[in-house]
């Protein structure tokens, strides 16, 4: 297994991400998202930034090395059914 992947999948980073939600939403508001906008969120984790961007109408693709984080983001309440990678 890739050592970086093992590191990110080893801990419970979804718990850490919960503390980052407000900062992710604040960042998104500061960006001034207008539609149509296409965004690639590299290292999206569980969607701390990707999901608020999508809620504002951006077309977002989120990718991350840690499948457990992407899986956690895929089941968050209020998100649409587009897949995270």
C-alpha cells in the first residue's frame, strides 16, 4: 500500500474535519462563487470545502487518496448524489 494512503486512512480524520467545517464554509463564502464554475478539489477529504462549493452551484469534483474520507463525505446529509472520487 502507498505509505501516504496508509497514513491518511490510519487515523480518524473525519473527526478532525468536523472541527474544520466552519472554516471550509467561510472560505467558500469568501471565494464569491458564481455559476457556472467548475472546481477540482484535490485532497477533498470528506468534502469540507467541496460540499459547500456544490451547494452554492459550483460543479465540483473532489478527489482524495483516502477512500475512508471520501466515503464519509459521500454520506453527509444534504449532499446530492454525484459521486466523490
